[in-house]
């Protein structure tokens, strides 16, 4: 490649921070600076397409969807899930909210020397069971071992490939004023569950992570409201607030949320109040956001609530022209506040 071609291919690197911090992996503003300022200019060049959790490509005339992810959760198992199950569902979900059904995935295990074989076997079994339940085939993988103390027991990376679903096209540019914002169920369960599992929160609660495949819910939504679906996202790192801020920026419109319509369990809300956290910033592993046209909103809500696991789905807001490029929440007391993207790294990693 000549220097002249290279200058056309790459955009200037704007990331100027001297070193990588934990916040750069938390999914909020720091992550966005790293991705947009360093990775995107060098890997994607001058492409102006919005970045998402999965890419849809045409290969020899066939449309396919592909995604990749890494899982570094600690502890490895927790009430409601474990790293092996999470690795499958996280990949299946990234494809699902891009409008695709996962068909196969490959995985890489990075194992720490000294890891008990029984722990590894439990997570491989959990991965196999989750793949069987989600209807996705494990097509291959790789294993690496690193020195003791270098990998929190194990890390797992997965890459999934899927087929696009019919009658749906996910595009932030298609979002319009008047569209309704949906949430498939309560937010914040995984983050607080893992804090409790670590013993870092002095709170007694019967709470479980929401780790699951959201594909059945997405398929139900597409069947009944496919033409009206504008956008979907699973609000993992950075939570619902970060996902909706990214959407607001991409489409140039305002996302207006109604606090009393956002489903949050009392335990999660109480823990967030104790810690000074916002439930909208807590990561989720088994819920998804969707924006649907007003015309299809009733059908969409009915489809989600009739689907197993979607009984607590809610319309939590709507798209408006203002505040342009931002997220506004109207509170239960009649006030309002701007909800920004996650700043810093307020919680231990959970995905």
C-alpha cells in the first residue's frame, strides 16, 4: 500500500490519553473515546457507518451477520448464570438485536494456570447447555493458558455468525419523532447480583442475574411488528442510558423516558440508592431495548408480553425532536433531568 493510498484509507487518530484505564472498558464515554478515536480510524478508515454490536455483510450474494465478544466476569459463577452461559447468550443476543438469528459460534478459552479442572468442566458444560437451549451450534474454538494470577481463572471470547431475520431492518437513521421506546423487562439485575455474590454489598436480597437468550422475544416482536421496528440494542456495558445516548447521537433526535414506566426491581433500586448509582447505567445481560413506530406499538407490546419471559415488557418513553441528540427522563415527581452516558467505571466488570 502506498503512502498516498494509506492517507486516503485511514482517518487521523484522535485518542490522546497516555494509557488505558479500567474506564475504557466500561462501555461509557471513555470506551467511546477509545473506539472512535483510535480503533475506528485505523481499522475502519473513513467509513461513516454507525458502530453496532454486529455487522451485516454480503458475501458472494449471501447476507450474513457476524459479531464477536469477550467475557471477563468475576466471580465465574453467580446466582442466575455463569461465564460459560453468559458467553453464549451474549453472542446470541448481539446478533438478535441486530436483526439476525445466531447459527454457529466459535469460542476461545484463556485459562489461568492452577484453575481447578472441575471449575473448567462446569463452565464448558454451562456453555454446551446454553448453546443447546439457544439453538446455536458450537463450531470450533481455541485454548490458551497463561501464568497464575493473570486471568481471574478464565476469560472466554466468542464469535458468532447468523442469518438476518426477514421483515426487519435495524437502522438508527430510520428512527422518527413519535416512535415508542420499549424495554423487554427489569433493568440492573446482573450488576447488583454480582456485587452481592462478591460480598461487596452488605445487603440481603433474593436476586438473580437475567442472563438469557433474547432471541425468542425478538422473533415474537418481528413476527407481529417487523415493519415498524426501527432499532434494537441489548444494554450491556454502560446500561440503558449509554445505549439510548448512542442512538440519540446517531439519529440526532431526543429520547424521552418516563421514570415511572422504567421497570426496576425494588432491591436493585435500593442498592443503587445506597451506592449513589443510576439503574439506567447498570449493565444487563438478558434484556433489550427497541424503538418501534407508533403505528405498531400496540402490536409490539402485546407480542412481547405474550412471549415467555416478556411479561414485564414496557413502553418506557418516546422519540421527540428535542432535546436533540440527548436523553431526557421525566421523573415521577414531575421534574426532568438529562441522562448522560456512563462516566468512569463505577461497578466491577460483569461481562
